[in-house]
């Protein structure tokens, strides 16, 4: 079961995205579709390649890594973590 561990924030509008740790059941159930909906096309293709020959059993193991890879994906796209948001808020407060 996934546990909510915090948020990552969009660098353009600071909209929070929930971040989870643990097993990703939606990824297990929907496989490559979950990755494509999140914009992680490389992982989606890898999921297809691994799932079809194994009759979907690979999705059991892919679900273990999905939450961590999604977090890395967002951070690489420039999303901000809680500490970076705190720094931005402090800088904004000092300007006023």
C-alpha cells in the first residue's frame, strides 16, 4: 500500500502534486497505461515490452519501483520539493 509522503510543486504555478512511497497498485492494475497517463513514455514502453511475454506478471515487480521513478521524473522536469518551496516563500515574504 502506498503512503503519502509529501508534495512536489509545479515550477510554473506552484500546484502541488501528491508523492507516495511504497507499492503502486494502480501501476500494477493498469500497467503501461499508468505510465503513459503520467507522461513517462520510456517506462510505459518498457512495461509493454516486459508485460506481454510474461502475461502481465512483470507488472507485479514494476509496481514496486513506480512511485520512486515518478518522483525522480518530476524532479528532473524541474518540480520543486518542500524545502525549495519554503525558500521561495521566505524570499517572497522578505520582498514584501
